């Protein structure tokens, strides 16, 4: 099953590479809000991705993290899709929930299982750890719920996580909000993927912080 999944991902990756090659790089990077430069008969595109910069070099399609972190195949695909899909639509002042994005409602149970439930499990009774982890990722504090923050997966893809902390009477819950323009920057499947990556990074930030404090 895993091998089959990797083959599918590789096919999607190859298609995304082919799509980007056919496009005007100057126009697409402008629409995506990222920088590019000529380099050795090719181009290097610098894509802000959460709290790091991923450099994509074409035509070879090599990926390099500013944090020397591994760039997984899934990450490569969603980065390429962002560059291909980017429409240049301005960000709105409004925010919408996942199920209000056209075409996503039937996928809500999967989204909750992969994104919100892991966050509830990790932070449902610890709003301070939730907020501190978000801020450590470069997030901006918001005033929703008991704790909330917004950070950018890409320059034009903000994601807001909101936590309502649980107590003896109420169960904890998490809500995810997006800019209404997100469909102009990511395909529907990519919205779920980038949200899952966002949640995983927040949880990882908490684990690193509190594991470090325990060793002090």
C-alpha cells in the first residue's frame, strides 16, 4: 500500500513539475508573492514555507530548506501546486471555516480527523502551550476562543487555529479558519494537506519546547 501511494505521489509530483515549466515563472512568482533569480542556466525560487524558506531550483527541481530540514515528497507537491495555482487574488479581510470553502463539505470528517482532533488531543486542556507553540512558529496572536493565532503556510495562505479549552463541564475543541481567497492558491486536496502539516508543526514545536524544559 505504501509503495503504491509513493508511486501516486511521484506521478503527481512529475505532473506539477511539468505544469510549472510551461508557465511564465516571473508572472507565477509574482502571483505567489515569492522571489526568484537566475542561476546557472536555470532559476531559483525562494518560497517562504511556515517558519523556513524552501528554495526550488529549476529545471532540475531540487528542493533545499533554509533549516537544513528534509523536504518530503508531499511538501514538494504542495509547494509546486502553490506556485502553479497562485492567482494573485488579494487577501480578503474576512475568514471562513474549512467547510465553507466550496467543495470541501463532504471531506470535513477527514479534515477533522487529520487536523483538528490531533490539536485537541495535544492541547485541549493547555491553552498556554497551544498559544506558545503557535507563536514559536511565527504566528500572530488573535482574540478568538480561549487561545488563537494566525500564521502563514505560504505568503498568501494564512491559517488561523482557535482553541476552546476543555474543563469539567465542556469538552475542548479546535477550529481552523482560512482566507476566502485560498481556493485561488491551493487545490482542495492541498488545503487539507497544508492544514495537516500546520497542525503537525505546532504539535512538534510544543514537544520540542517542553522536552527541552524538562531537561533544564
